[in-house]
């Protein structure tokens, strides 16, 4: 069997033509063989009569025999000539098939040559096949779309590696600077050396947190290997932050109804921790307001986790960027200052920039969606919806801290439109 598609198409065209021609020849021969000759078609003057039988009134049996012989000769001649014509036209069809197959496959050869010139270093090139909107152009356009997605993925990966390298290098630089300062001081006291060691230890703990977050992100992007039945309400209840536990700490309110999810318990726990930590960490309420509201329940049979919090006013066009790795509000790069306290104690002042991107990855691994939209008076609302795994409860869900149905949007009649983000919309 020839490996070339052009040869295969040529042979296919030739075989189809030969089969159709043979069928036509057979049908014509069948009709000719079944036809009956008209009477009186044989004349005594007809050449080929036996001697002595060319009389005006020949014997009827002799005429019948002669007619049958003449008809058989004509059928044989028809069959031979038609066979020769079929053979000649078969060769002609093969030649025409070769030409037509070449014309049909010419766009494919062009696309193949263009695709071979595309590599990881020039993913910006496209096939850009002109012509009518046929199957070949649809295939080329689809390939261009795939190249566009690959280019975006490559660029995101490069940016991720650059940001991760920056994030990992900053604590190392800080550690080296602390150690160099301590060693350069000949009269360093025990207290100053102890403070330097605490700061080095805090920087190491920050590296450990960053590496754990990167591992969690990589694990969630691989998908869920095995699923267990997890109730969002129980998970949130166990991880619920304390309400007003310190100066400036926000008030935490929760309205938790059963919301069973089939998934990885550790990844779902990480999703809840990241969302609640993000809501508390960046909660700087104005006008004396500082609160976090959590709600779990089901809507149309789908488990839903909803978190609203006060905080700074977030421009709508920056919401989608919050779900990108190492992106923070109002910052193009990661961080511009160290996050550890000078004494090396307590919580870091800022996050790692991976919390919401991990949330998106975990939701994607569970075939869920993430939506986020800014609150008009400051803060953020995040909604995570999972696929249904159980029939919806009899009672409808409620919004956190309110007596309205769960599908009612707070503080506005409808949510403002924003850009799409991750597996869902970054604002809906």
C-alpha cells in the first residue's frame, strides 16, 4: 500500500472510475443481449450467406441461424471495444486523479511546511491559510487557535518560572545579607546574633511556605486521583477563623448548610484555607466595618461555597489578575518589600501571591468554577461551584447572614460584568 496520500487518492479515484465503467459496460451488454432482432432484417443480398441460399425466399430456419450468429458477433465486438475504451479511460482517470489529488492536497502541503517552521521559540507564527470557508480552512484555523493557546501557556509558564525564581531568591538574599551584617560586626552581642538567627529562621520558614504552596499548586493541576465525599459545611466549620480575635480582626459570620462534594479532602481543605486566609489577611474595612461572611449550600443541586469580605476597593479590571500566580492588587510584579517582621516573629505581613491561583487550580481539578467580583464599597466576593454529587436538599439555601434565597445577589440587583478568569469568571 503506498504511503503517500496522493497516491492512495489517485488509486482510489482510478478504482472507482473502473468499477463504475465496468458496471456501465455490463449493464449495456445485458440490455443489448436481451434485445430481440426485428423480422425481415436479413436480406438475400446480405453478404455472408452460404452458397445457394441467397434466393428471394430463403428457408426460415436458415435466416434465424444467420441472425443469431450475426448478433453474437456484434455483441462480442461491442464487448471488446467497450473493454478497450474502459482500459483507456481508466488510465486517463488515474492521470486526472493524480492531478486532482495534488490540487486537493496542496493546502495540506502548505500547512505542513508552515507547521514545521513553527517551534517553541516562534509560537507567534500562524498558518493563516486563505481561501473559502471549507474543511481545510477550518482545520487550519483550529490549528492556529491551538497555537495561540500554546503560546499563552508557554508565556505563562515562563512568567511563572521567573516569578518563582524571584520569590525564592529574595529570602536567600535576605538571609545572606543578615549573616554578612552579623559577621561584619566584631562587637556583636549575643542578643544581636540571636535576633539575626531569628530573622534567618523566619526567611527559611517563608521559603518553606512558598515551596509548599508551589507543590500544592502542582498537585492540584494534576487533577484528582481519587475522590471522597466531603461536606463543605463541615470543612469550613473546622477551619473557620476566630471572629474578632485581635485588634483590627474582622468579625466572622457563617451560614453553613450541607454541601457534599466528591473530591480530594486535602485539596478542598486547602481551597477553604486559602479563601478564608485571603479574606482575613486583606480585610481593611472602612467606616468601622470589618467582616467576613461565609456561606455553604446547594443551588440547583450544585455545592457552592461563597465568601464575602470587606477591604480596599478593587478595580474591576484587576480582579482577574488576582487569580494569576504571584500577582497582587496594584502590583505588576510580586512583592517590593520583605514580608517578614524584623524580629522574625509572628505571621508574615503579606501573602505569597499563590492563594487564589491555588483556589482556581483546585476548582479546575474538581471540574468546578470560580467566580469573583468586587464589592461596590470595597472588598471581594468569591464563589466556588462544584459539580453535583447528591440530590439538592428540600430547603433552599440562604445568603450568609441574610434571609434571602441563595441566588439573590447582595448589595446590588445583579453582579457587574467582568473578565473571565480560570475555570470560571473572575467576575460575573
